[in-house]
C-alpha cells in the first residue's frame, strides 16, 4: 500500500514537471516565431528589436538598417511633354489632370494637408493655399493649365534586405512657373506628403492617368508612381553645396540652361550605371 502511494506521488511530480517543461517550450517557440515575423514579414511589428522606419512621408517604408546606399534626388515633371500628357489632362482646361485633382483633394475633400515649406513645419490654411494656387505675382488670376510643373523629392536607395534599387518618394511640391507668375520667378504653391497623396488617390479612380490611345486601360496616380510612368528631369541631388544643378554650371557659360540639362542627363546615366554595376562580378 505504501509503495503504491509513493509511486502515485512520484508520477504526479513527473507529470507536473513535464507540463512545466512543455509550457516553457511553447513560450520560447512563440517568442521565436514572433521575432521571425518581425524581421522577415512585418518589420514594423514587435520583434527581437524595433526597426526605425519612415512612416510619415513614405508610401512604402524601408527599414533604415536595410539602406546600404542612399542619395536624395529632387526631380521635376513637366506636364507639357508628350510622355507626361496622360498626367496633364485633356482638352484646353486640363481640369481632369493631376494638378486639378490635387487641388480638389486639398480644398474640396480636405483629404491632403498642405505646407508652406519642405520641412513641413508651416501648415497652410485653405485660403492661403488658394491664393498661392490662383494668383500670380502681379495679382492676375491664372488657370490650371498654366501650372504645368510637378516637383517631387525622393531617395534613391539600395535595399540590401531585398537586393533592390528603390525610389522612396518623400513629398510633392506644387510649383507655379516663372512665366505663369508674371515672370517674377518660380513660386512654390505648397508641399504635400507623398504618403498622403498615395493613399488618397489609391481610392479615387476618377483621378486617373489617361491613355488616349487606349481608353479601356487607365491607371490611378498611385499606380503611375509605382510603375514610374512619367518622364522627369533631375534638378538637384545631394551635394556639399546643397546647390541645384543649374547653379553648378560655371559662370559665363554661353548656354547655361542647355548645360544644366546635359549635366542632369549625365547624373541620370550615373544612377543607371550604379544599378547595373551592382550585379557585375
């Protein structure tokens, strides 16, 4: 009888230890699985450590630890160019173009916050934005079709985690050309975060990239930027003087505008050579 009681007591102790070891294994495996999910699937989730990411401006955030190479680039889309006409809009008014759709998103839908500086420290009221948008330096009213520049800033990044070159757009700048601004110089209308722009137009198919040769296939603006369906010119890139390419042309050059354009193309080819050279051995 005593032997049976002793044996039952030992079995209970072994059972308790087994349950405790099993629970510990489940906890450890759960922690490991959670950590693996954070580093490979959802990098912004809780894992073995927190990864710094730009969730304010970037539509497709990249972990800072994964950026092996980065260069900031400022670009300009001239909507009058033939390649960019699907963004410019149709007809004489261009009311179905990207500039007017951005205006409606800010003023009518109140969906995009607009700022007066590229540091995003000075928010603009609707009335301030409207005055910047519609009024030239001499007080004359302008039309949407006269706002044919769309500037944006992006980071040219090599993402070592995915072994890819990526274009991480940060913000869009609405610009009034000098000719439109009574030849008083270019005027900045406002800055908007690219993430806000991207998320808004993702759900607004009426604002679309118009394919005049095939109206059966149209794309939203978020798809246009993802697929880089535009032609842009580099105006500035990271440099010690923080200068525009046009400012780097030597004084006294007989044709500084042409030389600035050629220098911009040269920089573009350097970016292409850099990307091609990544896979050469």
